[in-house]
């Protein structure tokens, strides 16, 4: 099977925040694997972005509500024919474990972490081009020259209290992405429009899947009732993208809570 790229568009603010936070958590986990000072720099930049976003919103109660919704939904799936009860049990147990951990999460922790001296000093220089250079932040330069394991262990210790939040976000997005029916559609002259049928639940996310070597990429715009997709060609990143004039066959997923 040819590899595909998945493009996503959230249909509400809650899902948009979850996608952004998941993106930041994934980036942090990636850079924490690296031993160099530049790996640690990249991880800290994303940690500061993560904390800035977390301090704008209070997700704890919403995520607990999402988890309870998924636990109940999984129970209803037991009545479906040929259901995999073993997998169902695993998902329910995982959701219940995350919910229990999330109830212990202190929503004040992101603000407390953001005030740690190292993170605060870096954040204060973030609007200055090159402001975290060794000449500007000797304390940061000193920390970056600690042994790699010491740096990574310290960052991981700071992130442990956020783990329940990360797992709740990942599980909620997993359930949303897998509660969808995939259909094949065609965008005539690069344009596709459709409505979202009411009564089937609340739609959270639109996904468009294209072969990795396709000439186009989609821009998705939508709300609770209707969405449209325009496909663009951009053969050279230095040039402006243009809406394609060709018909585009693609896979569409409308994901429900």
C-alpha cells in the first residue's frame, strides 16, 4: 500500500488546542532523545511554548469529561457484532487509569514550572533575535554544558507531573481519529464542499488523506455544519501556491467525539 499523508482540520477550539498540545508534546519527546546542547535547546523552546498554551486554558475538567464519554462509548460498543472484547477491555482500562491519574493533576503546575529560573530567563529573551546566545544568557550556557544525561533527566523530572495530561490528550485524539468512516471523494477542479449530517454525534475533526507523492496539498475550512477543501499546487517553495485546475481524488474522514 502506498504511503499517505494525513492533513487535519479541527472543527472547534477544544480539538484545536488538543492538536497543538499533542504536537508540542511529540516534539519535546523527540528532542529529549538527543544528547547535544542543540537538542536540549529545541526541547526547552517547545516546553516554553507548551507552558504558554497550558497557562491560557484549563483542560483538566474537559479532558476528564472526554474520558468519561469514551469509557461509556466503549461500553456501548459491546453490543456490536464481531466486536473485539479483549481490545475493548484494554481501551476501557487504559481510559480509566488515565482518568484516575488526571484527577490528581494540579492545574497550577504549568504556571509553577514556567516560573523556574532557567525557563523564565529564556522566555524573557525569546522576543529578541538570537537572545539566547551564550553571550546573552551565561546561566543557560552553563546549564547546556552539563553532562547530557543530567540535562535530560532534569527536563524529564519537570515533565513527569504533565504526563497524565499528555496521555489524556493522546487517548482522546486516538478515539476521535478512530471514530470515523472513510470515503473516497473527488474535488472537481481542486474544490470540494460538503455538509456535516446532524444527529450522528458532534464532529471534531476533518481528515484528508493523499498519496505522499501527490502534486497537491489541501487547505480545509469548516465549522459545525459545513466544510470545504481547496487543493493547491506548489512545485517550488519560493513561489506562491495556486489552486489546482485538475480533479483530485482523495480519502476523506469526518471524525466524531
